[in-house]
C-alpha cells in the first residue's frame, strides 16, 4: 500500500535522525545497531552520515580484505557490468571458468563450486558429505563438528554450528550432527561410528573467539578420516585468502582436507563464496546441487580481481608481518590493562579482558573512532583489512588505549 504522506513517504531531508527513524520503522529487527548510519568507505576507514571517521578493525566481518571501495573491485564491477551481468547458471561464462582455474591452481584442489554466502558453500559441503555417505558408506549421514565452531545461519549450518545457545533455537534441528571439543582426538574417535560420513571444522575458529586447531590434531583427523573413509571438510570461510598470514590456514599445519569452503575475503565485500573439492569427491549428479547465482559473472569477475590482488600484492605476507607487530604492541600494554591470551595468526587476532566487558569496550572504541568486535563477553577480536600498515596498528593501539582507560576509570 503506497502512502505519500510525510510519515511514511520516502525520506526527503536525509538527516541522520530521519534516516534512523526510517530504519527503525522499516527494517526488521534482528540486531542492536549503534545510532549511526555508515555512508562511505575508503581503504582502512569508514565514514558515517555526519562525517565521523572510523578506523576499521572489523573489516566488514573479516571480509573487506583489500580495504573499502578498492580500485580492483570498482574496476572489475564496472567492466563486467558493461559486458555481462547474468547469463543464468545454465551456461558457462568466462570469469566463472577463469576463477575456478585460479582457485584450483592456488589451493591444490581439483574442482570448484560457487555460491553467494558462506552458509551456502557449507550447505554444499554438507550435501556432498551425505552423498559420499550414501554412495560409499552404506547410507552414513552424520557429520562431526567442533564445539564452538561456526558454520552459518541456514538451518543445516546452524545445526552444524557448535554454539551451545543455538542448540534450542528454531527446533527441531536438522538431525545428523554431533559436536565434540576441539583438539581432543579421543573424543573425536568416540564420536565417529558407522553412521559417520564426515568431519567438519575450522582450522582456526573465528566466531568462537579465535581458537586454533593444533597441527597435530589436524594430522590425526586426516589419519582418522583415511582409516574410516570419511570426508574431511575445512571451513576456511574466515581464515582463507591471506587472513591468517598464509593463503589458506591449512598451510600452517600442512594438512589437506577433501573439501574446503571459502567465503568472506574471496569477494572483498561482494557476496561470493566457493566450495573446493578433490576430484575423488566430484560426486554430484545433475539436479543434486545448484542455485540462481551459481557462477554469477559479476561475482566471478570480482572474485578474480580480489584474489589476483591478494597474490600480486602478497597481502598474506603483509597480514603475517602486521599480525606479529600488532601482537607485540598488545603484549606491551597487557599488564597495564589486565589483558590476557593474546592469540591468533596474521590479521585474525584476539585477546581476553580480565572482566566480561567486551560490549562496553566496543562502545568506548566506537566513540574513539575505532571499530572492533567482541565475539564473547570477555573477548575482543581484531580482523582489519589485509592492507593494514604499521601506522594503522599504532593508531588502533592509541585509540584502544584511550578506550581502555575510560572503561576502567
Ligand atoms: C562467516 C562464516 C560462515 C558463514 O558465512 P555467511 O557468508 O555469513 O553465510 C561460515 N563459516 C565461518 C567459519 C564463518 O566465519
């Protein structure tokens, strides 16, 4: 129903108060958001509608790896939009083929499937695991995942996710998932039975608060999967594309999975995800898996531009160096503020506060023009664009220090 009166009509004035009022009136409530509207981004910074500048250490949730509005994405979108926006998933297109070729060469996997979000890539991996179970393991369908792991927000990926508060949400859960504590190989062995078709986990848990799977544990998981014929899935949606200082996080342990899912950084802010598989797991038949935006040319062109940029500028190496520098700087202030467990790799970092006041610190940092994330009440996570330089880390520490002073004053 279209009404043109001033109450419900389109926002004419564009004032920030008006925008916020319109947001509250018309956007479905799913999240508590600060009282501001983001308008513009460039490099390491975002600007709101009243001109405040924010140093971005959230990075669009570990997404904007090249920073905000990078030339590589602007140019790829413009060029591809003039050539071909959508040919339908029924046809091959050039950027789709080129991106599949680049990703398989880069990762050592043989085959690529494309989608738009991380959850969709994981849905694809879950279906592939069940297909593997149906074809080769007598109908086995259970997937063992890690406690505190995160795999997405569709019903299947929420079921795969190992967050305790989610277990009761939107019941009934999809059956066929078991969760075991990370880094405990005995518990994993106990959870695997004749119904198991796959093991799925993040090499470094991101949303769970930056907790690493040990290299030795990953090697034992590989052995267990080989012994039992199980499919091993690494969810590298957060850790892929240079985030942890190597192109993919599995390189730290040198353990290869059968399937790897990718998202977030692959599109640098554009909705794009992928599932990669070895040729032994090229198991789908026509009709098993698809989607309207599979291999969508605009997304493919952006993915190509972003991944080439990461490779050419060696942004994984920059992430490694800047991550080490940031950790060093955090260690220097940790006693002063009671910080502990400074952890992570590359530019996926976290530390714990002595008190469960993460949300308070996030708010103080926002007031200081710094964006950070608190994935748990006592935990702070940093995941800035991979283009971050020393001056940005120094500026982050300065603002964080002022925010900590205020929080604890
Ligand atoms: C963000 C994330 C997902 C979900 O990706 P969406 O694009 O939000 O669907 C899945 N797994 C991991 C490890 C993630 O960090």
